[in-house]
C-alpha cells in the first residue's frame, strides 16, 4: 500500500482544521489536546458475527465469541471489502519543559475498553499517570483515542472499526509526526503559546502499546519497521493463554442502553464493573490496588466495537524482519486475560526474537503484584521506570 499522509496544505484544501480543546501546564511539561483528521485506507471485511442491539444480545455475542468452535479466521468472512475515509482522531500532545530527550516522541496506543485516559490518570496523577511520568523522564508523548473510543469518531462497529484499519491510522499518525504535520497542527491550534512554537520534528519515535494497543503496535512495527526507533509492549504476550478466558470475562452490556448509556451505534459493548475487575485488576487485594483505583478504572471505561475482535486475527503474531530497534515486553505479574493470572516464566525470548529477528535488543520484564492495567495499580511508577531504564540503556 502506498504511503498516504496528511499535510497542512492537504487539510486546507479540503477545508478541514484541527480543533483545539485546551492547553494544560503539567508539573514537568505542557499538553495540548487536538482533534486531528486522519485519512486511512485498509482491507476490511463483512464478518459472520451476531448483531448487538440489547443487553441480552451483548451477552449472547460474548458467549458466541468465546465458544471454542467459533471461527476467528478467514472462514468467518462473508465478503472482503476496503475501508477508506477521513476519521477524526482525538489526541493529546505533551512536551517536557526542559530535556535533552525532548526530541524523542513516544506514541502510546491504548487497548480495548478504555481510551487515552488509560495513560493519563486524573486520580493521583503523580502515582498513576504514565503521561506525567514520561514528561518527568524527559520524553515527549502523543496519546490518542483509538477509532471508536473517547472523543474520536464512532463509526460502524461491524464493518469499519477493524484491526487492519487501526494499524493504518497508527501509521498515519507516525508519518504526521515524522514529517512535521503533527507539530505544525499543535503550534497553530489555539490557545497559542510559546511551549508549542517552533517545535522541531522528533528525532526518534518510540511506539508504546497496551493490550489490544500492543497488538496494533506489534503489527505496526512488523509491517513498518523503518518508521519506529523502539517499541514497548505492555499487557500482551502471544501464547496459549492469550484471551483464553474468553469474551464472557468482559461481562458486557449494550453500550447504547447500558448504565450509564453511551452515545454509540449498534455493535458497541461496554464492560460492567465486574468485567473491569476481571480483566484489568489483579494481585494481592491488600497491596496491589485500592477500591478507589478500581472505581476510577470503572469510571473511565469505554465501549468497544465488536468488529475489532472479529478482525484481530489479521494482525496477531506477524513476522517483522524490518524491525531493527530495541523492544521491551513489560508483563504484569498477575495478568488474567493475557496469562490466565500468572505471567511468570511464560515468555520465550527465543520465540519472540523469531518474530523480530533483527531487533537490536529484546527484553522481557515482569512487574510484580500487578494486574493487566499497570498504571492503575499501587506500584505503577516502578513499572514506568522499568521502561525508562530500558530505553536509556538502548540510547533512547
């Protein structure tokens, strides 16, 4: 597929502008939120999956998806299609106040059931915001709401929001960062301030993922290894226990009629509180997390379009010889959805290197007493530091 990217003149030609939301002064940096129009095109398909228009149908879909004989491959396709459109992607760009690493940009992709707030906790941010910790460590960081989540567009959940398209959106955001379009948008967006003026293009880009965002990131670096300088994979390990607990673990309702209801069309499901705990929280109840952290994790949850899961097989465990950079797998010790509750001794570095045979470094670390949502546990900052140490060790 030919590279397609958005330039400032392209935006003006089509009469589209980035919509500024606000600028925020952080303890160690500045953040600006943007709505960015992104053109992306990708192969897609019509899948033989149930429709979801009620809570009963949401549970029925989860059972269908988790049934051992349900196909998650090409045999489930009714018709091959192509999706090509301009999508509004809500993003937040943050830059550190002063740092020699300011020209290293992290692009962080969240997983299912959350939006970009996963990376930027408003609850005790000094202890739980990856964004604030990353600014303190000296890096710039772009977080964004994946298609179908948060303040990004919420298109058709069956035929539009699919995994291959989301990889292409990540590619376009990366190209926009590399060619200066992203920083140009941030500089011109109101409120204008000195912090975002005359920004130079990032010298290096590190891609960070969590859960399904790590699946997307893994696919991206496999397909477009020349566009990344490093990768951090959290909450994801391909293996026999990945998703083995099934979609019933999500404990979902139909998003449009859930409590509270979400403004979403047919096919969007949302976790109930017990589903959030099932997937995202783990460890010793006395020391791993607090009821307040679970409540916050439940408060910021987001609906998920079921087409993502039907199409995920296209992008899982891809071979990436073009990736020639360092990669870290950061695994929560008690990740239930990825490791069936215990990630110790599951990662095979030889097999991981087989996926990325030209990686310059590959590290696997276990973050103790932590569940799937690493930032929402009490020792989150120690987990963040494992990543910064790895990057520093590898010249990033």
